[in-house]
């Protein structure tokens, strides 16, 4: 089988590379993405490895690139992304890259520092301009109030007593700016600290000012404080310093203030010119860097990934050769050798690399090749557990069964069309949508599962046609095969009146799906749908479980596990067939033999209940007497067949429970008898430690490695789980019927209670009402029936596959193949994983 049905065959190889060619060879393997390296230095600290200095240099280059990226994003400059992945640079090119990044960083930091200094100077001049303007208004107001009484009122009674009669007071002042939100506290502190002996005037600066340190817009106010004496002056300045207010010199004479204001305006104009030139130069530097930033990131991450991988290698004794161990797919062995030769030629080395296959009993990693279509389905399987090496892969079968079982629960032509169109839109636009690389986790989940969504929508459209259900209504494509013998209005108005299959039915079924007449049926509509959907749920469930058991046969034959094939697979399949598949056969027999148009003993009234028949069969109950004119059994010899099937099914249980452990115990005794004459009595563990499997694991039975008590316990748990699980899992598939019923009823409720209200309105007003009602109905349909019901059906389908289907054959105890791949490193947006 191909790797789609089983994981790839893997080989553990030893790789010998000359030191000069190691970098180029690892670079080629990174582009290929088919080799998983093992760490040969697990006990060596990350800081003691050979290429730790190169990794640190790459970290430093990444830091500089992140700084450039931050500055570019701050200015909103678009970064050129061609989508191409440049090759990993040669080691000698690292020096050129480091020099380029160093030059750009230093130049940008210098420009930023100069710009910050200019902005700080510009802020100071702007604040001084506002101070000169506002204080001029203050002084104009004060010039009219120079008499002694008003000054005594401003400075308090103590200042009046200290002044001599007839002598004018000399007032000092300071002016500055402060953040607007600090002004009330600043004013209270001045009043309390100076005991009311200062006079404060303030005015708001209307336009916000730019903070040069972080670029934020801040609101400030101008203030001027009048006081008398050096002591108050010192106290006022300390308070200003504590509130981080900025003080500026302000001349007392009006002429000096005007002259200073003119000088400030001239300097502001000059600063604006210099700032504009600085910003233009900074913009040119960032635009030039933005053209190459993406490629620089790719190059640096590739270099770092190569050196991190080289740190996993060992040096030989001569220090001239690097030795590595790696897992490689056998099918790609020649491709990997060609890549190693290319790397050797690029490096100019004359010594060819050596790739030797090693023999090992270690379990290899699991590698399932996927493409953009199968990747999402494989992710569903791996979320349950990565398949064991060479175990049957459920993913290719899930491509069909998953959307089909989903559609059984979600069957509606309209809702399925909405889902299919959404998936088709994502598929058609996948290149553009993938290039956006958004961080929205919900959108990434939808986009990653676009093919699943599309298939679920298509399958739901198919089952919607089978159910003849589109937004809770039916399509009358071929015309109903029922004809009314009564008056139509009489039938529609009387909910207890039913059509007779013998008189009103044509005798031939509707060509495809449900007859549309059932859409207008009364109380028996839901009864008919329930009976139909309940039976098909059991039929699909039993078929799905039988298919899962058959898949275990493929595992047993591949691993040559004869004991499990005979004493597990055969009893399990027989148990399922003899009980539950027989119940499915009874359903088909009932559908074929009994009909409402038939006469007794095969009329509708004589049809037995499948559930009651199955219960009587399992409990060996005597069935109740059949009605007059009816037969007790559906076919000749049914009672004998049922008893035989139950006895055989019960007889399968002890075989599943005891046969395999007993055979293992017998094999161990024989092995001990053979070993004792040669080496004396040996313990079970010593004999059992020899694996019969081939190299690379997965081929031999590992039961011998366990104690016999553990084997018996494990087999008991497995048997009980299978027997009880067969019953519970069969009942679990009834969720197909339950969710399908709920979905149909919700759609009918939305139509009846929402949209039908708008359809009943007439005239232009009815058109307005219908538009509003339709919008509301559409929102509820998409939000509840498509999104919420779709998510519910998706989760139930996932459970049916993980528990009911995969539990029959899938262990999921492997570990994923994680090759050294540049594409994976770049896609994740980070460098290679650092050494622990």
C-alpha cells in the first residue's frame, strides 16, 4: 500500500560530512525537508556546543531586524514580500549581512536620536511661545491694578504688616507649563505650602503637544506664579520640580518679551525645516530597508537553523568530519543523496558525503505524505493520536466517511449550499487568503479546513435532496406519487384525515429521495421520518464499525500477528456480524416483505418491531403471539437462526478473553524449556526480551515484554470494552437520527415563526416587512442553523470517528516525523528550535 494508507517506510541512517561541506549539505537538506536529525549530544549544554557563537550572531542579527521591522511598522511602510524563498547564504556572507544590519541600525538610531533631540527642542520652544503669549495677557491685566490695597489683598495680611507705609511692593514671578491633569493638585500644594502667599494664574494650551520620547499627544497648561521674597521663590521652584513642571525664563519688560517671542518664532521655523529633512531621510532609510527585510529574515533564520542543526552532530577524532544520525523515508533515499552531492559541489569539497543505513529496533517516526487537500483530514486523525509506525491510516477513508456522516445529521439542500459556497470561495481565493497570514485563530481554523467545509456542504446538499428538504420546504421536481381521493381543502383542514396507501398511492416510489407530499403531512410526518432516519443511522453505524474491524485485519496481516488475527479479529468480526449485522438484515427483510399495500400476512399491520425482535433474541424470550392472519416470524427457521447466532456470539467472548494470553503463556513455557538445557533456567523477561520483529521496529510481538498478569488484565479490559462497546457504539450512532431531527425541526420553526410572518403581509408595507423579516431570518439561519448546528454536527461526527470507528483498529501510539525543513521554520515565523 502507498503512504496514503500507511505511513512511509523509514530508515535510520548515519551521515558523515566533511567539516567544510557540512554547512552546504545541511542547507540542501533543509530545502528538501525530508530528514529528521537526532541529537547526538543530549548531555552537552547548549552553551558548550561547537557552533554556539554562530547561533548567537544570528540571534543578534534577528534582534536588529526586529528593530528595523518595528520602526518600519511604526511609519506604516509596506514591506515587499515576493513570496520567494532565497537560498541560505554562505558562511562568508554572514559578515556582509552583519555589517549591513549594523550600519542600518546605527544610522537609524542616530537619526532617531537627532529627531528626538530636535523634537524636544521644538517642544521647549513651542511651550515658551505659549508662555510668552499667555503671560502677556496676565501682565496686561495686572498693569491696571498697582495700588497698595489690592497688593495687600493678594499677598495676605502678613505681607501688609511687613511693608512700610508709602513703599511699593516688589513682586517676583516664575512661569512654566504643566500637564493639565496635574494642575488641580499643583494648585492645592502651592496654597498649602506657601500658606496662601502666592498668586497663581493659569491658562490652557488649546492644541495638544507631542511628547518627543513616545510620540503621544499630551495636553498642557501655562501658569505664572507671583510671590515676594527668596524664601517663597525657593519653595515654589521645589514644588514645580516635584510636579515635573517645566519653568522657562520670562522677561519683565514688555519690549523684552516681544523681542524674545520674535526670536522664538524664527527658531521654530528653522526647526520645522530641519525636522522635515530629518524625517525625509529617516523615511528613505526605512523604505530602502523594507524592500529587503523579508528576504533578510529568511536568510538569517536559515543560517540559524543550519547552525542549530550542526550542533546536533558529533565530531570525529580527527576534528575534520561531522557525524549525524537521521531518520529518512526510504522512497526518498536517492533524492537525499543527490541533495548531499549538490551541497558538496557547492562547498568545493572533494570528499563525498557518506549516508549509511543503520539497523535498529527503535520505533521510527510516523510520516504520512499529505497535500493541501488531505492535510486537514490527516490533522483530524493526528489530533486523536499520531499513528503507530506503519499502522493503517484512517485519513483516506475519513475523506469520504466524515463529510457523509456529517451530512446525515445536517441534511438540508439550502444550508449545505451555503456551507459549500463558503468553502468553495476559500478554495478559489486560497492563494490570496493564505498570503494575508492573519493572527485570527478562528479564521485560521476555518481556512485550514476549507476542503472539509466544502465537502461537508456538498454531501449535505446530497442528503438534503434525499430528505427533500431545503430550508424546511420540499422540491416537487418529479411530481408526487400520491393522489388525493378527497377534496384538497378537506384534507388540508382536517389533521386527523390521512391518505390511504391502497387508494391514494400510485404504487411506484418517488424517483429520488422523499416524496414531497410528506412535507404537508400532519402528525405522522415526524413518525415516518423518525422511523426512516433511526433505521438508516443503525445501518450506517453497523457498517462503519464492521469496516473498522476489517481494518484491524490489515494491521494484523502486515505485522504478521497470527495470534491476534485468529483469536481477536475473527471473534470480534463474528460477534458484530452475528448480532448487529443480523439486526440490519432484519430491517431490510422488513422493508422488502412488508408494505401497507400488501395483504396479510405481509401487510403493514403484521410487520414486527425490529427492536422487540432483537431484545427477544438476545434474552431468549418467546415472542408474543402474532395477530390473526399474521406470521410469528419473518422467515422460515428464524427462531433457530437467532438462537444459534446468540450462542455463537456469546462463545466468541471467552475466545477473545482467554485464547491469546493462554497461547502467549504456552509459548513462554516452550521457550524456557528450550533455553534451560543451554543456559540454565532463564526468567521470562530474559527470554521475552528477544523481539521477533525486523529492523526499524513495528514487526514483532511485544506481548512477551509484559508480565503475564498484565497481559491477562489488558486482554480482559480489551474484551470487556469491545463487547460492551459494540452495544453502546451501535446506540451512539443514533445521534445521526437525533441531530438530523433537531436540525429539521429548528429549520421548520424558523420558517414558521419568522419568515412566514413576512410572506403573509400584502401591499407595499408587506414588502418592507418582508425585507426586514427576511434579513432577520437569514441572520438566524446562518448563525444558528449553519454555524452552531454545523459545529455541533462536526463535533458529533468527530466523536463517531475517534471513538466508534478508530477504536476498532487504531492505536495512535506513534510520534510524528518532524523533518528539518526551511519551509516549516519560515511558515511558523520563528527560527529553529533552540537546544534545550
